[in-house]
C-alpha cells in the first residue's frame, strides 16, 4: 500500500528473488516481493492457466499484439500471428541489436524455461568467478540449490524406449557417430510425471507442446518450490502486477521504492511509493541492470560504481537446425523438456555445450534443433538515453560471430558425417543461425566488480543484487542452477553479517 514502511523488499520473483524470499522469511524477517508479471494461478476460459506453443493466445506474450516466436519462420515464411495485448508470461524484450526472452510472472524465468538444471564445469566456474570459493559452492550451495529446486534425472532405460525422445536419441546417435560426447541433462520437470503422460494416465504438458508459454503440469516452478516454502513461513507477501520504476535513499532512512500497478492490458492503475529498510534487486540481468543504470543516471543512486551496467553477455547462445534424411524420423510426439546435450566444451578451438532441443509441432518434420551455449568473450553495456529516459543495450548481432564460429565447427562436422544439411528457413529467409536473440541474459552488475563479493552495492547500505546480473556474461551451461546457488551463498552471508 502507498506509504507503507517495510523491512525487506525484493524486486522480482525469479531465481534470485525466490531464494532471497525463502532464506529471509526463514530467518524471521517479514519479506515483501514485488513482481511486474501476473500470479499465474487462475485458469482461462479453456480451463488452463497457460497456452501451448501450437496455439499461442494473449497469455503467451508480454504486451504484444503479435507473437514473436524464437523460430519465427517456417519454409522461410513468417510464422507469427496476431494476439491480444495482455500481460502474458513471455517477454521478448527488444534492444537495438538483440531480443532478450524473459519470464514474466510470479516465478520469473522458471515459468517459461526448459527446466534444464545444469551445474557448470568447476574449472570454468573458477575462471569466470575467481573471487568465489569453489569448494563452498560445489560442496554446499550447488547441492542446496539442486535439492530446493527439485532437480531430477531421467531414467536412462525409459529414455531409450520413450517415443517422445526419438528426436533426442537420433541427435545423440548422430553426434556420437561424428565423434562427439553426449550427456544426460537433469531437469526440474518431473520425469516420472512425464512417463505417466506417455502412458496416458495424467493430463499432458511436456507431451502437449507446453513450454516457453508455461507448463500446466509436471514442472517444479519456483512458485511450487522456493516461493511456496517461503509462503509457508507466514512471513511472505507477494504483490504481482506492480512494476518498480525507482529506488532512492529515503529522507527518513532506508529507501523509497516507487512502483506502478498495472492492469492486464499494461495500463497504469496506480502509483505507489513504499519505504524499505532493505531492497534486494532480483529483477533479472536486464531488469536489475536497467533500474540501476537509470537510477545512477538520474542522480537517485549517483554514487554507484561505474561497473554498474557493464559486462553483459548472452551466454554465447546461438540456435541452429539440421534437416534429416527421410528415414531418420524425429517423431511427431516430442517431449518439450530437453534431456540431453552434446558436450564439446573441451575443444579449446571452440567450446560448445549444445542442448538437443525439441521441435514439438505435433507432426513429423525431420528437424534436429539445437541451442548451443558457447564461450563468446563479447560483452555489452547498458546505456541510459537522457532524451527518452529508456535504457538500451549496446550489443550488436555481429558480436555473436564467435558463437556461430564455434557452433559451426560442431555442426559442419555432424552434417559432413551424416550427409545432411542445415535448415535455412526457420530463423528467417535463407538464414541458418538463430543469432539475434537470447534466452540467457547474464551480467550487468557483476559480482566483486559492480557489487562487493556478496552482492552488496557499495556506498548504499541495505541495497543488494541477488540475480543473474551478478554472473559475468557467460557460464558455459544453462544458467539457473548457478544463479540459484550463488544467491544461496550470498544471502547466507548477508543474513549472518547484516541482518542478525
Ligand atoms: P528472472 O528473469 O527469472 O526473474 C526476474 C523477475 O523480475 C521476473 O519475474 C520479472 O518479471 C521481474 N521484474 C523485472 N523487472 C521488474 C520491475 N521493474 N519491477 C518488478 N518486477 C520486475 N535456464 C536454465 O538454466 N535452463 C533452461 O532450460 C532454460 N531455458 C530457458 C528457456 C526460455 C524460453 C527462457 C526465456 C529462459 C530459459 N532459461 C533457462 C534462462 C533462465 O530462465 C534465466 O536464466 C533465469 O530465469 C534468470 O533468473 P533471475 O533470477 O536472474 O531472473
């Protein structure tokens, strides 16, 4: 409520925010989470909370009048369609040189993502975050994060027989035959639920083309794990459909946090300011960086270090698809949750970890799709436009060339050994590489550079960064387990040293 004074305010309810909310409330601290997206708990007219990939409606996208699918073309023809403008669950936020996909709603990215729960290679973690004790991470915080997230492994025997993973087995066999190592990837989607889906004993979700616009069943999203546990303490309040627009020191102490309540059409309903003793920035790499860069430029937090807004990367993301021979079917029924990856990270000339991605259209298309994570050293920064008051990102599509070069080494060889070709019709007319968007925005407020070694913003006691903006642009695998584990490490320290 406008004028309130609260103890701890968390901006955003994704991984960083959910970890913070649970550990603060468990420590006895009343915690208020403010989230710009909706609380996805009410079914629509079709009886479902989320729509699927095949028939996206207004629930799919954040305030757009047409869909903006990552694979926006088929046979080179635009495949997007008109939808109602609504506070949908997936945002494709456009900057001048990149589209950044993000989850919107209570649970953040966990609502829309593929659930792949991957721990980074220890040697690479040590390289990108040299100020963090790796032993503590790998002995304590990664296990803590995996347990609380509900990470589980697929039964390899079931995988070998499952109709819905024909696409993954084909890609695996082709990769192995080309000399590449493959590995199972853990997930937060309940694989035992998926087995029951295939046996037709429960409502289908992963087997009903549900992903990126939400899953109606099976996935252990943050609202069911961390946030549910925080709510059970009785000390959590979550306010959805409120966009935080400003944070500045309050004359009475603490910080004044200004927010706009919005309706489902994005229309402003009310403006509120609350005073918070402590503010935790958990709005994601993009959301947190944009807010802090704008506050620094506007003079509200002018003493923030120059490193704020720097060091953003796309985790080396690039997508690509191959066309298989007519006898190499990928299956009409495809599990929308990936379960396997090609691990070529040890190739010094171009490290690649490529998730074998589904193409769950419900019909046989002979397409093998991949999301490659590469070691792209390119970085960008956030800049405040004094004219418009907007924050842009300096990233240009051409900066993704190192990612393409690395992925091309792997997939050129795969095509050569399999006598197959790239699909050129899915990312644009005659376009092989999906290089102009990312699912993995990272950085902008890097640990031990823009913050201290625990996420505290220097010069502003009581301000903390707890999300993916702390990671330096690249982590080599899908990022949410690392974001969660780092948040666990930092909040433990903050609670013991700053809050007790
Ligand atoms: P996150 O983005 O989760 O949360 C930030 C929250 O803050 C959002 O809910 C947002 O609405 C809110 N917010 C932002 N600005 C705000 C403001 N001003 N006021 C109020 N609220 C605000 N990763 C992985 O490890 N495995 C995977 O399989 C996938 N797959 C995948 C698929 C797709 C389609 C996407 C888009 C992403 C993935 N990811 C993924 C990435 C993963 O989801 C992502 O890295 C994390 O969600 C990031 O966690 P954070 O806590 O940093 O922010």
